[in-house]
C-alpha cells in the first residue's frame, strides 16, 4: 500500500513556511536539507521539518496540501504549535 505525506518546513521558529507533498518523506527532507531542490526552499534556507501528516490516498494528500496552503498563516502556526510547540526539527 502506498503512503503519501503532506509536510511543512520552516526556516526557523515563526519563519518562512513551505508546504509540500511526497511519497517518500525521508528522501524529500534529505533533498531539502542538502539544498538539492532548486527554488523557494533553497532560496529562503527552509530546512526544518516542523509538521507532517500521512495518508494512503494520493487524492486525500493533494486535497490536504491545497487546504493547508489556503489557510491563513495564523492557522498554519497554530497547527504546527499544536503538534510541535517548540518547532523542533522532526525525525523521519
């Protein structure tokens, strides 16, 4: 059974946020942490995994990613702090 992840990275506590989707969280976070990904995360040094969710449905993952991206910043921060109040870099 396939597993999909929706995740949030941060540049620092209350810093710039990035929301992404992957089917291999360990590989994807490695790519972000080692600046192997061109674009936004490299430009703004966004490397700290502060939140993630897992699902077995790609449709649910895509829907959740869109939902999270559409939230106001305050709601995103509340979501992170509800699960990771110290904005620690989560293990995968």
